[in-house]
C-alpha cells in the first residue's frame, strides 16, 4: 500500500544540522572568529553592508560567517534582520567633501588641489599568488606613514572644480528638502525619481551593475564616461535630535564615492556641458561605486533627450532586476515543489498528444 | 491534528512584523478588498524567508493573524511539504497560535498552488502566495504599460493568447494560473493554482487574499464576488479530468497527484489535498490502492 | 441641403522638437469618403504630422478635431487617454511603413486580424475565425497561412495582413505611412491596386503619407505638399500634379514623375 511522503519536519531539522556541520568544517581547524572576518575579510564585510543596506561591521561579519562565505546569502540575512529594527532617527546628508581621505584618485586631472592619494588598492599589484601568505605569521611590510600627515584636511571635489567654471550640470538641493524615497518602506514606482534610483542601485547586486556598466562601455548605450573622482575614507554622520534642535555627530562611517563625468552635446533647450553619474557605497566597494555611477548616468538617457535602446538605459529593466535578494529568492524557488502545476501540464500534454494523433493518425508516433 | 497554542518567540514582535508595518499592510488589504482584483502596491519588507518562497503570503498572514486564530499552511495541497512545514513553524514560533491540518478548523489558510477541496465557509480567510501578480506580464513585460492596460480595461490581448491556443492545439492549453476576470472589471492572476481550482474562487463565502512579496503587490477577492475564467462562447472554460479515482480514498472529484511507483510505467493517482483524502478515509472510503499501468491504459 | 461636417479638421497644428521644427501651422479638413495624400521628401515633416493626427505624438500647438459616428466633434488632444485609445482601436486604423510596428510578429495571422474584434468584446472563436478568413480573402492572402506567424511572410504579405488587421473593425478613418515603402515595384503595384479597390468598396477616408507621387496619383483625391515642416501647396491631386504652382512642387513633379 502506498503511503505519501511524510516527515518534512524531521527532514528540515536534519538539513539544518547538516548545514551547521558543513559551516564548521573540520573541527580540528580553529573556528573563525568574527574579529577575524571583520579584520581580514573586510571587503566581503563591506559588500554585505552595502547591499544589505545596514552599516554594522559586526552584524555583517556574523552574516558572512553564518552564510559560509556566500555573500548574497549574507546580504539576505542582514536585510531580514534590518526589517526588525526600529528607525530612531534620520541622519543629515553626509558631506563627502569633508571626508577624512584614505584614497582619492581622479582620471580627469593630472594634478589637482589635494593631489592624488593612491591609498590601499589592488590597482597596481601584480596579480601573482603570494605564497608567503600561505604561511601565517609572515611579517608584513609596514607602509611609510610619513606622507599620511601630508594629506590635506579638506580636498575639493573634482565636480566642484568643474562646477566653478560652469562646465558641469548643477546639482542644487531643493530649497525645502523633501523626504527622500525609502525603497525599504515604499514600493518602487515608475518613472523613479533619482533618489529611488540611487537607493536601488546602491542596494543592487554588484555583479549585475558591473555587467550593465560594462555593456554600456562596449557600445550598448555608451555614455562616454570619465572617472572624475573616486574617494574613500571616513565621513561623520550627524543627526538633529528634536529635543536639541541642532546637529550632533553620532559616529563615522567609511564610504566610497564615485563621480563619473560624461559629455553631453546639448539639446534645443540646454547648452553642451558635462553631466554626472553618481555612485556611493558603504566601506570600500570601489568597483560597485564605479559601476553604480555609470549606470546612474546611462539611466538618464531619456531625461537628457536620448532614446533608450539598450538594457543599461532602460529604467524599468535595470531597477526591477538589480536586487540580488529578490532575484536569488525567485530563482531558487524553482526548487520548491511544483507538482500540482506539473500535473496540470502532464494532463494537457497527454491530451494534446492524443488530439494530434486523432487529427493526423498517419503521423502518430509509434509508442514503443 | 491541531497543535495547541504556545508562547511566542522572545525578542521578536508577535508575528515578526512590527505593528506599524502590519497596519500599513492591513490598509493595503482594505483597499484591495474595496477594489476586487486590483493590485495594490505595498511596502513589502525583507522577511527571514526568501522572496519567491511565500513572503507575500507570510506578510499578509502576519498582518491579519491574532492570538485566537487557527492557522493551516499548505503547499501543493499538502500540509507536510517542506515549505508548508517551514512557514507553519515560522508562525508557530513567532505567534504561538494554534495550527491545524484540518481545513474545517482553520480560520486562516495560507496556501501555495491549491485551494482545499472542502468548501470554505464564511469567516475563513484563504491567503495565496503569489509569484507574479500581473496576469498581463507574459503579454507585456512593462509595468508602466500593464498598469495602463488595467486602467483602460484593455484586455483583448489576453484573448489573443487563448485564440492562439485553440488555433494551434484545438483547445485552450493553459493549465494553471489561468486568468480570471474579477467582479466584471479587473483581470487577475489566480496565482499558480491549477485551473481545476478556478471555479472554487467564484462567489466563495471566504475572504480570498493574495500576497506577492517580491513584486510588492496585494490583491483580494471579497466573499461572494464573481470570478470568471476567460474563455470563448464556443470554447467554454473547462477543468482537468482524470480517468481514475484517488487510489487511497476513492474520491472522483478531487485534484489528483500522479505518483510514479516504478520505472516501468507504474503510476498511481492520489488526492493532492492530504486533509481531504484523510477525512474521507477516516469516514470509511477506500480506493483501489493499486498502481495503474499507463501503457495498458493507452491501449484501451 | 447641409453638407456633412468634415471627418477630420486640423487647425494650426505645430510640433517642435526643441528649436527644430517638425511641422508648423498645418491646417486642412478631410471629408467623409475622401483620400488625402501628404507628400514631401524625408525630413519634410509629413511623418511628424501623421503621428500628431493619429494620436501618437502630442502637438506643441493646434487642434485635431474628429467627428465620430454620432456627429460629435472630439478634440483629440484634449480628450482623455482612454477616449484616444478607444478611437485608435475602433474608429481608426493605422498602417505603418514597417509591418513590425503594426503587427504582432509572434502570433498567427488569424489572431492578428482577430485582435481588434476581441478587444471590443467579440467572444466567439468560430466567428472571429470566419471574419479573419473573410479578410484574408479580401486582401488576397492564401487561407492556408491563417495559422502562420507574420515573420514567415514576405514584406508584401505582411503589408496585406496589416491592412486586414486594421480594416476588420470597419474603421472610418485610416492613416497610412508609406504603405508601399520598401516593397518591390511589382509588389507595390499589386498592393496599390488592392488598396484602391478597398477604399472605393468600403467608402473609406484616409490620410496617406508618401514620398511617392505615383501613390498619390493613384489613390488620393486631394493632396498637400510639405517642405521643411510647412504646407507649400494643396489642392486636387490632378491639379497639383499636372499644374504645380510652387517651385518646390514643380521640382518634385519634374524629378520624380518620369514615365
């Protein structure tokens, strides 16, 4: 006698236990500490914070550890936790011009006030596996910190330099700052404002944005960009508590910011000038910030009077598919049982086959 | 089969979401009930379960569930499929409410892909998990355009699809997520339930709520509302039929799952609705029990 | 006896793209049963004009008035979008130069023809199919192709299908944009013949945009000549073609109309 498969509950419990075992790996190897993840896998932590929309290095490190290094899973963990957090305050806009700079490069000017600061970067490393890192306790070369003191307090932003000359479009804050859209509270709507677009891109999957930005560089909707400036460092976050009525600092966060500058040939109503594309990430996610800035600009194609012909220019296409937590969940839901629907399809296909055989008996397949 | 109430999980709000969020979802539900079949956008949140795995249904259930409710969760008609178990556990942990596998005892039934065979009654709420709420999505990919089509009731193109089916196959070959017109106005995706279940939606005494978490939409069919499956006058809507009865309970009126019993074409057909099947067997109904050979059938 | 009101009345229609002019201050009337040809070289503004008339491109200034079946005058651009879209799928037909813009390339010829019927509530499959067959016959298409998708058709056949798809709902007014453009000369001739027969039989009114004066000569009762967005000459077709007044029209006629 047939008995339907039971025991989903036990199976799930066992799966959890097996996962925990896998996560731990060989118990003879010392367990990873959150400090180690935070300090030595810092870029993974940065990416999880950025796409997870939550600046908390400890929680992000925990998510990375819990997800066994699967960063999209870690982003998901952080986002689900974020849902339960109360909103205590809304910060003032951060001023990246006052950033405590650790890295600052511009591809548009050879030299500029404040100079180029290479900072910690993979850029000029030769990608040779460094076997010395295979050993622990290997002494590291100390950076010469002599010139760190030479980094000026305040470095003007490249876009502001262009702005002084009237060469770049102005970005003027509205006189009465409206509350910015928050996609974690209200659904995305089209056409999306720039605030919603930037938030969506900031939360968006790095790989997706990278591929879109790349496609635009290869001619699928080019915006001819220049990396006006990339800067990374610490910025103070301020809030204005109602009972005080003035801004107080609540801490510093690390940000990476990218201003892409693209030429715009002008239109009937606007004179030729440079236009902006903007990228911002938590921590040091430079590739993400650059890709975001490029895509921000390609998505302005229609606004600037062009025709949106390519994926990177298509707002609905990009913004609807950028979120990896949504995408991953929906893709993986294909693992869930679909046998009711499949049964429906079976019935239909059998019926169609029989119907086809009835209509054209001479062409009916021979059933082995 | 009912599990009694327990203490809800410490450290989290009742049913996971905070009260503000629940209120905003309930506002969306009220709007959805007021405009049957219309997709109401809502501020869907990240849940601890993945998008595509029922987050819309979970948020709807979370926002309407109270301590007195009795919850049933099914996936593919069954209470013991892994995702149904997982969602039921989630609510058992975060609310402590009583859960049940009995359709008759439940006040809220969250479902994926089926409507129970046992007719629902007044006061019951059925919550559908919806992957793609837009019935026009396969005809028009753009949200900006489909919203306009709904606003102007431009639904002719759905019939173009049905026409194509008949022209090519001699019948309408959509077998699940079969589009319906609600209250004579809005075209609606019934979620991927088999078309077998479509007639149950029509003038159902229960409140039917639909949640799409990833797509951030909620829609509803209030009790006793007309739900009509699209068709042609000369090709009327029809549901699946089987040449078999359930092998376990002998039911001839239920949706059947096909179970492969060996690799030589052996099959048996059993009720997809496990509660319905169990109830019938308890009442003394018995099926033939033996696997059916499809090859023998084909020769008939 | 009172003359019936014009079907279409265009008043001071202007469309600019920034500082560039698409069309400027165009006015004319189209009477029931009349075919109007709009000629000019590419860039003369005739396509902009057609798009403004057919409710696809909002004009910068001016009015488009349409008189519906009940004698009601509708200011097309002041009307609501639902009203405009309703006009486009019932009273009007649009035949595009590129069949891809006017057909659903992925669904069968029968469904392409039947779509407008289904859009206005026809729900009898057999009836829709019979109507599709009738129209395939009228545009001289092979009935065997009714279940084939348009991408398998030749350019001329696609154009015939587009015409059938538009005429099935018995529109009162048809807009055509270079209906014979991109086709071989012999195919063009047969299509023109077919069109002439159809507009006469059905008593259709139409606005046909073309750069081909032969098309105008064959189909249009009256014509307007456009240059740089403006109408430079208007009149009865034969009159304009046989005795062009404006130097530009003279140039067009002398350069194109060689027997």
